């Protein structure tokens, strides 16, 4: 059914979010973002298993927090004018923010579909 497909999509996006956070391996911000990402994935899995709507809202909140945490170093790279030197970091931050936006959109869809 469409509801199960949306939940599977949301789970895949949450795992991609965790991978995008882990791809900032050499960045010191990894130690700050990794607990939030792990908590978001755990919250999502628990909320999908128990059909807990408040958990989906918490997952969306954690995704927004992770996007803000990725936006800060992204903007600092651009303010310093080092986007040519740190193109890989810029790429991972942009992909991470896009995945977080997709997670929020998919969670919103699952939240109001059920």
C-alpha cells in the first residue's frame, strides 16, 4: 500500500541521512552531529513500529536541527571564500541538507497520511 511505501521511503531517507552525516568523517562537527543523527534514526524506527505520531514530529525537529548544524559550517566556508579548496565539504553539506529536507517532507507526508 501507499502507506507502507511511504514508511519504507522514510526509513531509507533516514539511513541516507545517517550516511551523509558520517561522510563528514574528517570534520570536527561530526562529533556534534552524529548523536543527533543516531537519535533521529532511532526515534523514527520506534515511531514507525509503534505508529507514534509524536515520534514523527520529533524526527522532523531533529532533521531541522541537523540541517541548521550543516548550514553553519557551509556558510562559514563561503564567508571565508574557501569553497574552491573545500569543495568536497561543500558537496557533503549540500547533500546532507537536501536529504534532511526530503526527510522532513516524507515525515510530513507520513504524518498526515495516517
